[in-house]
């Protein structure tokens, strides 16, 4: 465990003093968001199954002078989730922000997805969000808080050959709206983000399935899916999550925000 250090504070006021849990914080969107939270004055706890990646994110944050508590855990295990949240409360003193971001994206149709894969995707992508909400929302009831859930553009649309993933991400949106309705009166806000194609390790694993000489053209095809003409960077998502975690979004709950370069809402005619 990396011991918490003094948080970044100079000029960082958007999340000053807020204590946050970020799942999937070892890579991609989770890592970029954890670093940005620390830059904005938040005390950050990151949870990831990959202990080495978790420690690396913590090292980067502490190198910037921030606070980070890394916790290696299986986000789909109720006992491990409860222990993580208890550790955060013990070390940081509470939780005001939860960013439910961990996820997996295997391929498969109803004819090719086996039961083990189906269950794992639902456990990691959906059940884990329920478990963390159940464990953290009680910490927010007296003073309010913000829960942000990572869905996907595939939670808004269909997509071939990703049955379990698409199902889970549609479920995330339903979970988000149900939680928002249940806890709005306590000033606990719950919103979802729907990233499009983002330059993350998950994307690169997809590209590596193609022959090496076809990967650049495949990446270009991803760019062309987005009317803005490019794929997103993890920091593009992180900035939106900071806004939803901050008091600037105090009147926003139950919202579903597409961060997708226009993928789900624009038709561009040449």
C-alpha cells in the first residue's frame, strides 16, 4: 500500500477536499480520471484487479503531490467491495464521490457467448456498480454526493457481436436512473457517461486482433465513425467526470451524457 500524502492544492479548487473512489483506476479512463481528480484537489482511492497497474497510478498521483490510496480487489465480489469502502472511510474519513468505471468487453453473440462469459460481464460491468453504490451511498446521505457510472455508446445503441457487453451497458443506464430517483432527496446525484471510441488499452486490445498491416486502417475506420473526425482521449472523459463530481453540476442527476464526438446524435452528409 502507498501511504496517502498531502494532496495537490495550489489552484485546484473544483474538487478540493472531496474524497473519491474510482474503480478500474489502473488503466485508461480510470487512470486519467484519478490523476485529474488529484490535480483538482480530491483525495483519491483507486480500485483495480491489476495490482501493479493500481500501484502505478498511485505512484503517478503521489509524484504530483496528491493523495492516493490504491486497493487491489475484485469489484464483483461483495465482501471485497465492502472491505475496500471500509478501508477508504478508515483512511480518508469518508466518501463524497464514486466513479464506477471498471469494465470488460468480450465479443460474442447469443450463439457464441457461454454462460461463464455472460455472467462475468454482468458481474463486472453491472453488479459491481450496484455493490459500490450500496456500500458508498450511506456515506453520502448526510451531506450529499455524486455517483458517476461508465456506460457506453453501446448502452444507447445496439452493436454486433457484443451481446453481453451491450446488455450490461444498457443495464448501467437503468441502474443510474433508478439510483438517481431513489436518492435525489438526499442530494446524492447519480449520472452516467457514455464514451464513444477512446484511446485506451481496451481499444488497443481490439486492434491487436487484426493483422498488423490492417490495424491503422481499422483505427481510421473508428475515427470516421465519429462526426468530429477523431477518437477520444482518456482525458476527454476525465474532464467530464470532474464536472459531474463537482458542485458545478449540483442540479444534474439522472442524466446520461454521451462523450462520443457526435457518434450517437449526428448524421454528417458529405
